[in-house]
C-alpha cells in the first residue's frame, strides 16, 4: 500500500512509519522536518495546517493520522488529501467521562473528563469531524501507550530510579489499576484494519488485563535487573509531583480488539524491550523534576 502517516518522528508515529516500511509498504511521512527522519520512508516537509496544502497527487491507499488533536487538524488533512480509501485515526481513552461505569465500551457516550480537560474534548471534536466527513474511517482509543521509542517520562522514570538503586515512592498501597498497550501492537492492529476492514469503526485498544501500579513498578525494576524497595506515600501528597501518572483509574473494554488481534505483547516482555531502548537513548527522555521533588519533600528513604 501507499500509506501517508502524519508525524513520523516521535514515538507512536515513528513506530508506525518504521513498522509499515519494514512490512514492505510505501510510506510517506508528513512533518515539519524538525527531527531526524526514519530510513526507508519518503519525507514531506510540510505543516498539515499550512494554507493551500495539496496532497491529492500522492495516490495514497490509506492515511494513518497519529497526530490529530482537534477538529482543525482533521479538516486540514482531509482537505489536503482529498478522497482516500482508508483512514485510521489514533484518538484516546480520554474521550470517556470519568462518571461512566467501567470498563468503558465503545457504545458509551463520550464527553468531558475532569482529569483530561481540553485534551479529551478536543479529541472528541476530532473524532466527530472525521466521521462526519468520512463515515468509513476508523478510530482507535488507546490507554497508556508504551514500548521502545517512548520519550515520555513514565517507564523511563522508573528505570531512572531502578538504575540509581533508589527506593520507589508508591502512591498509597499501589493498588490503583493501570491499562497499557504496546506501540507495536497498535501498529499491528492498524495493519489488520487496513488489510481486513472490520465492521466496527470505533475500537478501544489495550492489554485486556490491567495491572496495579505496584505490579507495573515491579516489572520495570525487574526489566532493569534491580531489586525493589517501596516507600508508601500518603494521599495528601499531590501524586503527579512524584509519580508519572494521574490519580485516575480507568479500564477499557477491549473485546472488539481481541477479536481482531487476539495476541498482545506480554507487559513484562514489552517493558524489557522498552528498557533495552532506554539504555541506548536515555538522552531523548523528556524528564520531569520528579526525583528532585522526592529528594526535597519526601526524602530518600
């Protein structure tokens, strides 16, 4: 296929570009050229919001829109590409209101979520614009994405703590559940959709089994080959000041995804892959001052 991928230089979009190129597809990436480009792809150095952008001569069989954050992004890209047989947008689980019963299902109403704010409502608008203009498009709603290439200071933060042989400061008893999805599995799912388009057009993604915060940290330390010691942190301390996730537990129903992609990467294996990448690319991590806060306000023990 001739595939257009928005972005192509950071985590999910880069992973998608490299995955589809390695699978023998003709991949074009659309970005502003501010970062190193992947090998084996064609680079269009343009801004999707650039007035008059015309990509209709590209002959694309599919568009993978990984970088749409609002309705304007959707309109600009669809205006530029014109008619295209397939489109898959990577949205977010942030579109579900926190007040709904869990696990969230695709047939539930979307709406504002107090934890995600404008990010979630902008994603809702992007989804709605896409389906209004292209009813046959597909929308994927992932939970937390992880794996090689993740520059966000999440698992990398735990790897930092593990390598320094630090105790880990855990929110409460560490029972809050988290749901993850390996970035390669996201790419595999997009490939299945392009090759055998399913009837469902909105699909939750994620490992069917959530893990607790404690389990996730244990797996991160194990991936780094380190022994773990926990320090419990009281709920009065703002969680985001010392821990990389919101104090918000949610669970997606992934039954539709499981029919399309019954096998997903085990979390332990995925974190081992993430740590191997981290060891070679630690300078790319966009670090937050979490350790500085811990040392100043919580102590090292």
